[in-house]
């Protein structure tokens, strides 16, 4: 517990499946609750003791053997039953005092239960007024892969009665809008990977070993893969998963073809989490030859265990697999392309090159972004986003986004309920606007300080150190007490800065940066229109971006506006990092453009760099067994705050 009351926390009820139910949706729901609680919120997971009738889910709904795929969430209430509508109403009434109800949508037949629960909780479209808890629906699939009559009408009914809908791909966002969702937020599906740590890959001199993992259904196209294998003799395939209805029977029949003798193994049944790592370690590539897809964890799972992926270019796969580098992409339902891809994989040297290029996924950054998105939707202030008659042209125009952010600040200034009261004096003076990170212990101290202040939790200590100094600069210099500063944050998913600003009542505009493009280019803002621009990547901005960012900020910021950025410093990698000597050039260039460094009293930054460099060299000289815990050098991150004259 923090020393300070965390008034920034939200009371959240997450309604969805969890253990003992199996599958990716149950794992995601459980992990979401863990992440929201870790961020400092009061979370209750409301789940089911009886979910699907056998007609809708012919297999075993529970995890075989009872061992959970992910760590169960401690505050779980299993009060809902498919066959007992009274449980829907009673449970909903108990949720009337929460800030937001987050419903995890699974299949359309469950919509009546969700609607009854939401109605009993006092939820309705607020359209700017605060009536009951806010409502958010997380939709893994807006419509099922194999839709039934009436599905679209059920989803229209659900979307018409909730405040916000979260989806995980562009196509799902368009479909949700088409079905009447008023406010759709697209968030990348964060990793919730079963299977634990990777195991050592088991080498083989035989044919390339392919793996198909998970429930066998028609849309996954395993039958297409088996058919293509008839033309490529030098690959083997393991199919591990439950056989679903007619699709499962067809796959078994194809696998029994004499032309595939001894090349296909079928392990029918659910694959528990504790078997996944060893199964992946005994194969050379994961196959995802889907006919259609929305968002999936399987590419991330393969990357986590060092395997390349053969995937159809559907859903999110095209953005997750680097074709010809760490996997292969083929058009869906294209047998010739699939045969050619299998022939390439049958060359073990080629398959090995793909495997050597696989990089492990980021397991924490996507969750920080996802939780931040949920927080924004769940907070009372987000009512101002729900304009019932938005102007699409205004929203599409870059300058319209900036104007909308200004309007949002103005509209909510008088009625906003601050969830966290924090004054500049509450942040210790030792937290400087401009500083250099010398030791991991400094980052851990910043992380602990943030928790004492009641800020939403951040699991990355370096990111907390970066963001805390930036937050201190905004509060000390640009806050007028009404949280009206217009902030454009380009820090990305690894930074808690925007989340912390929202907890204090600011309304930052968050942008993802691609290459050298900055917010001022993307938004095409007017000269002297912004109060704060931030680029607070925990690893530091690329040295190539520095001059560009400084020059853009010199005209986009108002007089007195702040540019907050981080730089990697060091001498080991001059192509990426800025050398200590090069910092003087950055400061001189900024000064020429009218940006004055905040906190550099008589060369204090230069002296801090020298001290950090000396500390890092000293610690690098220690033998591993002599290095004390918490004293690992983190020298290399410089946080700079500039003020526009």
C-alpha cells in the first residue's frame, strides 16, 4: 500500500470468463484484471459458474485437470449462470456503485445476459451526463467466425446501450461502427501468453517440423495446409488441439491420407499451459494458415518461444510477421502460394535463418498502453468525448484533433472531478526536470516515490524515473491549477506519462511516432499553439531525431511551453547514442532556436553526466559476484526539459 491515499484509483467491475474456463478470452480477462489492479485500481472480476449451453460449445468448457492457464485473480466472484436470469439482475444491482463496468463480449447469445446486468447496474448511454457507472464492452470478435441468424441484431442491441466499445483491429472497428457503436477505441491486443518461459530448442536433422496449435475450426484453414503438404514431401506437421465438429472430422480424414503417412501427427484434445513450452521447443515453425482472422496471440506466442511463423495475410498477422525475415506470409485460400511457402520452409537452412531472426515480443509495453486506454474510457471525464453528433470531417482533419483536445479541456474544466490532487510541492525537490539516470537504484527510488504520491502504478522503474521528472516539470511550470495545459505526448506505450497526466485531470493527446514524424507534422498545428510536447521513451529518442524534434518544438510551442525528451548517452554506440560531448551541441542548437534548458544551473547537467559516467565505469569494473543488488548501472538515459522563450 502507498503512504498516500490513491484517490486516482477507479472502482472497476470486469465481467467475463476466467478460470476454470479455458481459452484466450478467459486468459485475457484474467490478465486484464491483474494489470488494472497493478495500476492501482480497485478491481472485481465478475465471472460465470455456468457459461455456455452444450449446443453452443460442444467441447469441455473447463481446463482439463483443473490447473489454471494463467494465475487466477484473487478478487473473483463467480455469480453468473447462463440458465439463471435472476443472477444477471442480482449481480448487476451490486455493481451500481462502481465507476465503470467492463463487459468482455464472447458470443452474441450471451448479449441478453449482459444487457440485463448493465440495466440492473444503472448503466445507459450518458451522452455527456454522469448517469450510473460508465460502460465499456471489450469485443474480441464483434461477430463470430461462423455467424448465426440474429447475431447482428443482438450486437446492435448491445452497442446501442453502452458508452464505449474496445476492439483489437481496424476491420473490427469498422464493423462495430457499422453495427451502431457510438464510441469505438481500437487497442492492440496485449500479450497474455500461456506456457511459461521458453525451453531450449530441440534440433533435428530430419524434415522441417511444423506445428498447428489450438482448437481446430474451419476458419483456421488447417485443411488447406494438409492439402498443400501433398505437394511438399519434406515437411512434417503436428496438429495439437481440440477437434471442433465437422472441421475436426475433416482434418482427421485428411491427416489419414496415405500420401501423408508418417508425416502428420494428430494430438486431439486441449493442450494445457504446462505442455506448451516443450511442444514449441520440438518444432521449427508455427503455422497459422487462417481463412479469416481478427486479432490473435499466436504470433506473439511463437516469437516468445523463438519460432518463425507461416501465416495467412489476414487480421493482425500481416503487421506481426516480417515476411521473409522472421516468417512467411501468404494470401488466404491461395494453395499455390502455400505450396511455395512450404517448399521454402522445407529447406532447413532457410528455416534456421528465419528462426535466428525471431525477436521476443514486448510483454509489458502493450499492457501499459491497453490499461491507459481502458482508464481513459472508464474515467468520468471521458463523457466529454461522447459527442452524440460528431463531425466526421472535423475529426478526420489533423487540426481538428488539436481543436477537439482544446475543446475537451474547456468543456470539462468546470465539472471535472479530479481523482488525484497533487501539488508541485508534493514531489520531492530531488526530482529534477533535467537529469541523468546513473543507477538502477535511482530508478527504483523514483518508482517508489510515484507510488507514495498515489500515481497509477508503473512496473518499469526506468520509465517511472523518466516520467516523474517530466510530470514535476509540468506541474511546477505549466499548471495553472485548472489542468488546462494542452499536452501532445509522443512517448508511446512504454511510458506512464499520459496515464499520470490523466489521473491529475489533464487531457493529453497521445500519438504514436513512426520514424522521424513528430506530432507537429502529423497534426499540422498552428505556430505557438501547444503548451507541452513530450517524447519520453524509456530507452531514449534516437540521436537522429533530436535536431528535428527541437526545431519543430521551437515554433509549435507557445512562449513558456515545454519540450520534454529523453536521449541515450554513451560512447559505445555513437550511431545510436549521443556522446557526452555531443550533448553540448544539442543544448547549443536548442538555445539558438529559443529553447532554454530548465534546471541547468552553472553546467549542472554536464557535471551530473560526469558523475554518472564515473559511477558506471566503477560498477562495470566490479566482478559479477561483487555487484550488489540494485546497484546495476543504468547510465545512458538523459532527461531534458526545455522552455520556449
